[in-house]
């Protein structure tokens, strides 16, 4: 780590503890004694950090009510694109949670910590929020009463009775499920659970759960490896153990974008000599994959399998008839 990052870690350690020993700092920073001494000297003499050594306590701490010649301020620290997105996304999710729900008592402290973290860089938190905008795409409203029940059941490892509306079939059903995990995918929340009605793993859109009641029966435990094998093996949110591979060929123009995208963690891609791009992705249910293929038309061709190619062609014909 660089010196600026070490300064922030030292500041965090001293802010969070009554006293911090020299050895504790060495172990956390993984630097030499001479380097740590230079860092402490720079913080005190150049940045006006009120760091003092307490012989009785055997460590360093911030001096309270110190009369300093200048204001103590750490050098700027800028975040990577991934870090900024993660921080702002967490802030966005917290801001949309009901203060009266399960996380209510913890939301404001978390928001304050995120704001402080965003503001620890070269620019104030308000400036970061003003200059970086997150635009949720197709986010559906999350019923907070149900969300709170799901979170509580997950942590307590209890079963749930749910009344679920499936948009694909326009039908409502009542089920007993053992919740395994909550997943935030494409701006929406999903509950991965063992469905005792279907005797198998299912993924439920949280916005489709119209009633959720916690039961006293202990939840059935499913290993994480099994969850990933059934619910995470194929493309998108739809599950299934029978996984096939789709082979797509994109035009040279569209390849400039798609070659840089991740459609699936196990995807395979190859850039052809003519500039076209061939992408292979695993899938168990083609509904979501077909939708993503259609948004790239006419710059993509389905090479295989034949069934997927026919499904895409049928959707195109139906759309053409609608607009003819």
C-alpha cells in the first residue's frame, strides 16, 4: 500500500481506539519500524495530526482539545470506479429503505459512515454525489414489510409462509419456503429459497411476494455450492441443472462494446479476424437470454443451438407482425 493509504489506516486506528500500540500499527500496516516512525512524524509535523505517545498506556492516541497551529486534514484519497459505484449503490439502497423496518435503527449510522467515507477523498461527499449519478434501470418497488420479514427469517434461519405472484404466468400461489439468501440483481431483489411445495430450489422476485410470515419451523439448509450449481450455473436469474451453451456472433461494430462486457462468469469469447465477435454463454432457461439477444438486433446472430435460434426468430416475427 502507498503512504496515503497508510495515513488513512493510522487515522482510522487512532480514531476507533483509546490507545494503539506501535506493534499493533506495525502488524496492521506490514511495514518496517523505520517507515512507521517516518509516517508518524510526517502526520504530526506536516499534517498537524494531534498524535501523542502515552507512556502509562503504552501506545499512541489522539490528544483531545489540542491547541494546534493549523487544522488537521489527511491528504486526498480517490476511489476506483468500482469502489465509487459500490459506495454510492450502498448509499442508494439505504436511502430507499423504510426507517421503520428491520434495519431502521441502523440506517442513519450507516448513512453517516458512508457519507464520511465518500468525503474522505479529495472531494467532499456532496461533491461526489453531485458529480456522479446512478440511474437505476427497470428497478421495481420493493415491499418493505415483506423485505423486513425475509431479512429476519434469513438471519434467524426460520421458514417462511409466502403468497407469491408470478408475473410470467399471472398466477398467485401459497408456499412454505426455507430462505437461503437475498440477491440484488439488475436493480431488483430476489430471494433464493428451498420451496417445500415444489421440493426444489427456486428464486422468487421480492416484489412478487405479497405476503411473508415467519414460521417457527427451522429452515432447511442448502450448501452454498448447491445454490450456485442450481441457481447460478446458467445465464441470468432463471435456474435449472440442465445447462446448455448459446453461441452468438456479433457484428464488428457491436463487438466494440460486447467484447468488453461480462454476460456470465463462465462465458467464452473470441474476436475474429474480420472484427466480429463470437460469444458463448451457458444457460438453463432462455427467457432472459432471448431478451438480451433481441436488444442487440440486427447486430447479432444466434449460431447455436437451433432451438434458441428458433425462439429468437419467433419473437422477431411476432414483433414484425405487430408493427407491420
